C-alpha cells in the first residue's frame, strides 16, 4: 500500500472518517495533520456510532497506530474525555496505539474565552466559529506565543510561559470584552495535571513516522474540515484557521512531499456547509429541510444543522486540482434516493472556471434524472439503478478525477469499492 492523504473537497463533513476506516486495515498508522476539536469524524461500526474529534479514526483498528501530528491544536481536556470514552468501549488508547506530537500546540482556557467573546461581539460579521478556541490557538502559534504539548511536562517552563501570556490575555478579556479573567494558578495546576495524565502518549511523532517509512510501512494522513475552509484557498474569511488542503499533510506531520503517493478526495453526492459564508448551490425550504433530515445533516461536534445544497461541479474540479487528487470517494449517494430529478451545478452565470470570491454566484444547473429504488447497503456498482450510475459518472466527469468508492449507507460495509479501494 502507498502512503495516502485523505482530504475533503467541499466544506467539511464529507464523510472522511468512514473512508479512513475502510483503508486502515492496510495501514501501519493514521496521522491527523491539522485542525482541532472543532471537527468530528463519525463512524458506524457493528451498528454503533462512534464520533471522534481529536483521535484519528484508525484508533478503532487493532493493528493501526494513531498519531496526532504537530499541525493539530490540542485541547487536553477534550482529548482526555475522548480517551476515557474509548476506554469504556474497550479500545486500547495506550502509547503503543496513540502518540501525540510534543510540538502540537495547546488550546488553553483563555483561547476558549476569547473565541466565544469575539463571536458574540461580531454582530453581522460572525464567522460561525464553534467557539472552542481553535482560531485563537493558531493565532498564538503564528505569533510565537504558544504553549506546546511538551511544555505541559515541564512545570517551570509552563509557569514562565503562562506568566508572560495570561496578563495580556486577561486585559483583552476583561477590559475590552468585559469578560471574566482566567486565573494563572488555576490554569497552571490544571494543565500540569492534564500533562501528567497524557505523558505516556506524548512523544516524537516525526521520528515515529520516519521509522515507519524506513520499514516500508504504509501511512494514512487524515485532515479535518474541507478544501473550502482552507485559510488560504477557501471562502475567506469564512474559513478555519489552518490549511486543510492535501499539501498541509507534510508540514503538519513532518514528512516531505515525496512521501505521498495517493491523494484521495472525499465528496458528498450533494453539498453541505456549517456556519456562515458563501454557498452557491444552497437550497432552502422543503427540499433543503428534506436533504438535512434524510442525510442526518447535523454537526457531529456541535449538533448545529448543516446548510444543504446541490453538488457543485466547478468547486469540486477546483478542489481536485488544488489537492492534486488521484481518486475520489463519493459519499451518501443513498440520501438522493426518491428525487425525480437532481440538479447539479455545472457552471456559474457570467464566469468561467472558479472565481476567487464565491459570494453572489448564480449556479447554472443541469438536471439529471433521479431514481426511486432503494440502494442503501449496495456493494456493487452494477447493481445500482441506471440513473444512479449515470449520476455518479456525470459527477466523475465534472470533477475530472476517477470516482473509486461510492458509499451507500453509514455502515462500514455499505460501500462500493473499486480499483484502489478493492485492493486495500
């Protein structure tokens, strides 16, 4: 098996977790390379739903290492809660199964507070942040005033860092936003305790990954969110605070670009988005509500209802080029069952290609015939209704990259795997 990057090619929530789970039997490790606990990967295994926020999806496979790379921002409280939940399910989360980079930056209480206060004071300029401190933590990382996981293991260093940082943060929280300041000693004591609890799992993940490469083992690199939430290439400023595209896998984990052989893009058979920002193919009213309910389109992290719309061909083609995709996995095809006709965006009025700004774009739709047959759980492309096959083939042409997997339900087994995935 080659080394693989998995990346969403829409606005996140495409179903990356299931694809990672399908691929992990052939992988020595799954590496999470960016984002924080503002993302959630949902898996359904043996009829049981498992939602992961920080721990890579490979944790549910016995012989697969899970790695939280240096590009991730970690809330230790959330991570420990997630690990406790996995232990209750009988999942091994010891150091032989999970390793967290010493270089990963830490989300601290003042990050959470600032995130929520800023959003509450933003008025019409709200971004739609989850309020979990991810953006402020990345800000501090870029400004060279961050705290890293290794700092939680050094009491003197952590005290020195917090003594420098908390005072200025409290002035912003209290004097500007009229919020309640955070207490240095409370934060210090809590985070030293959290660090001790996580100590067995904190280590040099770059050396770990390179050791696997030297042994010829296969590694899967897993991102969060999607291409159009990338801080550089997405619908700025309505984006996340990190690079979500495939190229970020290298910087966020400590490998060079020659280490990557496959880049798999994940797309839904329609589109969804959480939070504010442009969404050209969004559909409102009864149809949008129906897509949301049938597809169970509610945020796995926040529970917020997702905005729903039709498949956006130009956006998907742009994402395919931006990420250098080698193949695509198409998710939730079964959700479209029962529609007489399905609109697909094939262009935007007055534009060729992909405009830099997606605000106020008017989609040009092509109507494709729908199907009424129940396709849920199908595992063979040939068994799909003719119109469902034609729909997949049209999307493949619009994206410009082969669709090599089709999901026909949330379960691990409800998958049509071809080519690369069939060999996995």
